[in-house]
């Protein structure tokens, strides 16, 4: 049996959302990274979804949806707030492309007090 079809391999951009043609792919990638970190923190701390939801200020079904990748309707700001409520500090660095960040380029979001 011969296979006459050729396979073409295309290197991705590093952003699966852009490769799939999603509008606003950079925001999707950012949200996916934040949700991945949320999942890591929940796992590291061995929290149930109910415990995580209580700390994050959302419902357990919301946590379940997030961890299943359904986060399109949740803002980046809200995801960062959830991380701080789980005791994480979040830093945002805004700098000129190709330049090293200076201390004043970083915005700090402190973990919420328990």
C-alpha cells in the first residue's frame, strides 16, 4: 500500500491561539498563562475547588469552568485578582522592546491579606 500524499510541516508562531486564527490571540495566550498558574497554585496547595473558589471570591462551578479552559468571558484583571487572593504576588513589567526592565517599569500587585 503506497501513500501518495505529502505531509507539510509548518512551524507555529509560539501562540497556538494565533496559529488557530483566534482574534485577540495575545490576550487569549495571557489568560491561558494566568489560568495555568491558578491551576498550579491550587494543586500545590492541595485545595479543593470549593476551597479555591472561596479564597478567590468565585463559585465552585466558576473554578471548574476555568480549569477546563473556559475563560473567554473572564478579564485578565479578574484572573490576576484571583491569583492575589490565593496569596500570590503578581508583577507586570512594561518596558521598551529589546531593553532591560528598570525598577520603575514594574507594577506590583500584592497578595491579598488573609
